[in-house]
C-alpha cells in the first residue's frame, strides 16, 4: 500500500548504507561507483556491469573526502577525520600516512602525480605519489582552506578560503598566481567559500559560499559572469558543470546545498529544474552527475542513496538505458 515503494526503481542492488551516505564518486571509466558512509565508517564499491555491490571495506575513522587515483577501482585514497590518508589497492588497504593538520578536501594532479590536502591551516600539503614523500607546502593567504580543485584542461590549482578569498597556483612553482576576494565580488562579503569547480575547457570556475550563493567567474576577470542565490541561506556543498550532450552547446550548472539541487543555465542563470530530496531523505551531503547524461545521484543523511533522471539534461547511461523507456 506504500505509494512511494511501488514507484521506486532499484537501479543497483544494495545501493544504500545502514545509517547515511557521505560521499559518492564515479570512476573515470564509468564502470564503478564509490560511496562512503558512517556509523561505522566504510566504503562500498558498486560494479555497474553486474548492478550490484562489488566489495565493502571498513576504516578506523570517518571519511572526510576521497579521490580515485586510477581509471577503475584499483587505486584510491581516503582522507579521514583523524588526519590520516589511507591508500587502497585492489587487494585492500596497503599504506597510510598522517598529515600535520585536519584536512577538509582533496585534489589530485594526474600530470605530476601529486595529492593535495587542504584543511584547517594556511598551508596546502603536497604529497608526491611518484617519489613517496611530502613536498614543500603551498602557502595561502587564507587562515584555512575549505575546498580545492584542479582544472582538467590546464592543471591550474585553486583554493577556496574561509575568509572568502580565492587563490590560484601553478603546481610547477610555489608562488601564488593571484588572489581575489571572491565573496565580495559576488556581493556577499564576509561569507566563506565552501566549494569550487572548474569547467571542462578550464576558462570558467564556479565557487559556492556559506550563505548559499554560487558565482561563476571567467579566469580573465575579477567580476563574476553570473551570480545565483539558492535562497536557503545554506552552504553550497557541491558544484558541477554539464555540457549538453545533444550538440546544442548549452551548458548547465548543477549546484547543491543541504536542501536542494538547482540546475540552471551557465550563461543566463535561467532555472532549468530543481530537485528536492524531501524530508525523508535528510540533508544533501554530496552529488554525483553522470558524464554526458541526465542521471544524478545524491548522498543524503538517510540510508538510501537517491537517484534522479532528468531526460532534458541528457540521455540515460548505457548500464541503465531502460530509463529511456520509462520516461
């Protein structure tokens, strides 16, 4: 008699956690999904060719963030709340190292094999995975760095500070390339920057603030191209760029706070659609957007990982192409 249960579609078997899901990412080859949860801290990897869970591993502390280091599930690193980095391979955990201060975000540079850890310190710690040692840290102007990211096109590294400052580095040198008060430029001076994301061509970057404002910048200008307010006064937890796979060239921004996922036009700011998981799903912790597709997955403060399909955003992935028939 449960209406929600009758309408529910099970994309993947056991696609849930006993308590809640914290982070969710898709491997570069599109064959596996990594998801982390807590109570107890664990990571689950799902094999999309079998539509089921491949394996589950437990960790000693809550997972703050993680990065997938290979094209498939073979190599991954987890940043934990006890200041440790746990490196995992196919056979399991094989190494861990401690960072000097508590971390908040991870970034990985494939070209230089550098892992960058930002957190509750002005320094961004650099771990060279090729040489197996720490490099000299990057010194930022902010007292703490909430989020960081690397442009996939040209490798520019950006830091989002808790003072509203946005700072960029070239990893081939230690000095900063530039700093600006992005929160003041977006008209919300005094707010923290909580998330950032480069687009695929590397010329634009969107930042989110602790007050629920998203500002899209061109790297050649200190003024935002467009500013979007979520109107919830809640910190932005995730930002994604999506180029229309149908060939129109239209670009969308998928920005999320704790309550809502907003999909809007990157050029005009016009709303495309909004997704609210609802009270039963709890607050949003992370969002995964399938590349060149309309499938979104939201990690929320509930046992079940939420999945949404927006046909106007893109086609369904090949592993769940039956969604096209349903819509």
